C-alpha cells in the first residue's frame, strides 16, 4: 500500500476532485464515506500521508452539514 510505485498525491488529488464535484453539483450531501479509510487509520505513523484533515476542511468549505467520519473528527 505504501510502496514506491504508488503516487499517493495523485490519488488524493483525484479523490478531492471527485468529492468537490459531488458537493458542488449534486445538491445537499449528508455524508461522505471513504471505503477503506480504516486501513490508513490503523497506521498512526502513516495517517498524516492521507491528509484527512485537509479533505475534512474541503468538505466543510463546500457543505458544512456533511458528515465525514475519521478517527480525528465526526
């Protein structure tokens, strides 16, 4: 999962762009669930790589009411 052949920044940019599209073009969204988020959350030494705080901020910049559960916030 954390191999050198993966570019996590490209993936995170893709995810952020997709969530931005959903929250900007499809009306009120109650919650965002990232399937598989438990994997990075289970690695406290690696969680910072997934920039969940930045994604949380982007989600609430677009729609304040949208829930985005992580271990740091809900």
